[in-house]
C-alpha cells in the first residue's frame, strides 16, 4: 500500500515558490463549494478588488487565470497579438525568450531588443527599435527578471511604447507584491503575474489585468484567439461583472480561496509596507553576503530586493553547496539558469519568506556550508553585518 505523501518542512529561498503562509494553506482546506454558488461569486468579486489593489489599477478586466504564470503570459499574447503583427520583445534573461516564443506562435514577428543577462532593459534601445519599426503592436518586457535578479524601468518603457502608438505588455510574475508596481500610473496595458512568488500563495494561478485600450483591441480582433481556453472574450462570461455568469471552465475553487487569503494578508500589511519589508530584508542579506566576501551579479541600482543573484566563489561546487543547505538546514536556494548555471546562486526573499529569521538563517547556513567545503570567505561576520541593518 502506498502511504500518504508528507513533504518535509522547508525554507523556500529560491526563485519561487516561496514559503506559503499557514493562513493561506488553512484557507485552501475550507469546504469546496460550487463555482457558480452565489457565495463563491461574491468571493470572486472580492478577489477582483484585492487584485486591483495589488496591481494599483481600476482596470475592469482584472482576474486570476487558472494556470501558472506561464498561462498568464500566454493569455496576454494570444489575446492581443494576431498573425502578421510586429511585437518588440526585450530580452535580458530567460523569460524574454519565452515571450519571443509566444509572439512567434501567434504568427507574429518578434523584433528583439537584447541586453546582457544581469542588466536592465535599455530604454534607448527600445526607442531605437520603435523608431525603426513603425506600426509595432506592442512592446513586451519583463519587469523583474527572476533568472538574473535585474529590474527594468517599467514606467519609462511603457511611456515609450505609448509615445509610438504601441501597447505595453509586462511580466510582473516576480515583482507583484515585492517591489513598487503601479499599473495605472505607469500606463501598463497588459500585465500578468504569478501566485507563488511575492504573493506567497501556492503555485498555479496567474493574476492578469488589461487596460480599456487593450480590452478594445481584444474585442475587435480580426481573427479568433487561437486558444479556446484562454480566449478572454469567452472567459469574461465567467469572470465579468454582474450576477449573470456562465460556465466556461470549473474554477480552481480552493486555490482561489488561497489567493484571496494571500491578498487579504497583503492588504492588511499594506502594499507600501510590503515593498519596504522586501527592501529592508534585501539590505540585510546584502550586508551579510558582502561581509562574507561574496559579490552580487547585478549592479546596485538595478537589483531586485526579492531575488538576489550572487556569484559562486571560485573553486566552489555550486550543486554541493545547495545540496548541503537542503539536507542540513532544509533551506532551498536557486541555481543559475542557462549560461549562468553553476556560476551564480539565486536567493529569493519573496513574500512570506522575506523576513529577518530567514535572512539570518540563510547567512549562517551559507557560511557553515562554504567553510566546510573549504571556500575562502570571511568567517564570523555575516550575521552580525545583517543584524546591524535591523537595529
Ligand atoms: C516564475 C516566472 C514565470 C513563470 O511562472 P510559472 O508559474 O512558473 O509558469 C514567468 N516570468 C517570470 C519573470 C517568472 O519569475
């Protein structure tokens, strides 16, 4: 007989998922009710309001897609992009590459604006691309590149897109709830995020929001959206306003309870306070990491507080360090992706996991493991340096 599955308790300090609040897990264990039950429908309305707060938007079309961040990404592209369109895609890490794939699969042409991994998107290059390619439908970019820890100026790039008559399409999977993001003030037209990063909900839901202008474009498409499941014209029949809702697909009921709870927690803390907490814990981790003699990949002004990329010291086995952290401390940190595999670690300080205890435990554990593996680091100083930031 197969026994029940009982996962160990971990500390999740990688690129996501992050530690889920016990309140969120408890919410998800509440009774399943029908997806058209009036009580459920009023929870959906609350959820929409909570998401509008998190995104800082009044956009009517604001909802969670039933699927992970990648499903939110695809929802944005398949609804806005039609065959023959041109879309500028900024790539400075893994996720811009996925945007390119999406544009191509919509039968459109991606115009790539490339920046180095670890650098922010260069707005000057975006403007050059807009000048050279009149009639571009949208400018797509990643606000918080989780593969490198670099943050780009979403406000400046969105403003540029508008100046040239294009929409802005922004990946905020890692930024939502962790660092400043203001959809209406910054003029973002299409945005997607994820439940498992700075919102600290379980993986599998992707909040999205669309401006009135984006919505007009979706309503007036020449061709049908290639994906039946993601066609917002159909999904709106369920997530739209009013009491009249029609079955589209069965909503992931209990997962939505979890997202609702995670957003209630965010609202209780206050968005600005959550951003400040992420920044403070980043500053403490940074103080400890640098005191140890390790260095950051991204230059200071472009660093994300919730995703800290650090170079693996010379001669140290990346995988051995991560294995010992997991075995001895139950602590998960992230490895490098693509060209950065084996060269960097990605330490997440996301959502519920962004707290003083985790920063101090991580620094102490990292020092212990690196010392045991014979790395030449400064010993006995990291935790004290971090503590100073908190006092
Ligand atoms: C995690 C992540 C995604 C993908 O989200 P999934 O939930 O894994 O599908 C997309 N973009 C960025 C920037 C991410 O960090």
